[in-house]
């Protein structure tokens, strides 16, 4: 187990370097979506996978990979989560920079995650949780489209799939955790005078943090 965690942390540092370079290719105004994604892939392929100051993306990705290696059941489920850590790092950076969760990242992640979870023995539970969490976010988006984006809805389905593969309790914690963490951040903005009660902020990173909370807090079994 110790070797797996150390290996995951090292790979997380490398994945974080690539995620940072890939995310830099996305802007607030995408224009041609296909060209934007192709340019981002070329930038990532050309990068040297070494951490760079301020090391935030690489460090966060390494920490997430280590935590996943520690808590997520092995085999296919763990493989799906490792792929999700790399994609999630890129999504978090893009969302913070541009307030977008681009389809070029979220949509291809679905077939990858589904294919990896299919032989895991947890596929049906994961699929059910993905559908439920995605549907809940879709309803929330329909009720208040200014509070959530469609990118958040698409990400919610992935979060449900991944946490559902760990357990229903993990999916519930992930669904609630994203909103709790977002609320804490909003309160922090109010207390520090950096925002108001109507201030908006990128929600994707909090959804991803909630997914990690989903596998860290429950007792796995």
C-alpha cells in the first residue's frame, strides 16, 4: 500500500504538470472549440512534465492521487479514479481561470470512466449514482440557471459515477459536500469583504473537492 501511494503521488506530480499546460490552452471565449482543444493537447504534449512555481496544480494533483490510492478500492475502480484525477486537475484550473468546464474534457471522460468501471463489479451502482446526481444538478440548473452552468451538470454525472463505484454513501457525501464547501467559501468572501450575497464563483473545483470528500469521509467496505 505504501509503495502504491508513493507511486501515485509521483505520477500525480507528472499529471499535474501536464494538466497545467493543457489547461493553459483554454480561454474564456473559446471560439472554435475543436481548435482550442487541439491547441491545448499540443501544448500539453510539448511540455516538460516537471513541477513549476508556485507548484499549486502539481501539488494538489499529487495530493489527490495519493488520497485516492489510499482510500479507493483497487483494480478497475482505482484505474478510473486515477484517470479522473488528471482530468479533474485540468478542469479545476480551467474553471478557475475561465469559468468554464469545457466539453472537450468532460464528455470524453464519460466513455473512459464507463469502460473502466464496466468490469469492476460495481458498474450498476455507479451508473445509478451518476444518473441520479446528474439529474439532480440538471433540475437545479433548470430552476436557477444563473447559479449553475451546464458544465456543472455534466461534471455531476461523472462525480456520481466515480463515487458511486466506491459506494452510495460516498456519492451522497460528494453531492452534499460540493455545496457545503461552496457555501463555506461564499461565507469567507462575505466575511473578508471580497464578495456580496449575490457574488458568483466557479463551482467546479468545489464539486471535485466534494468527490474527494466522498471517498475520504465514509467508512469504505
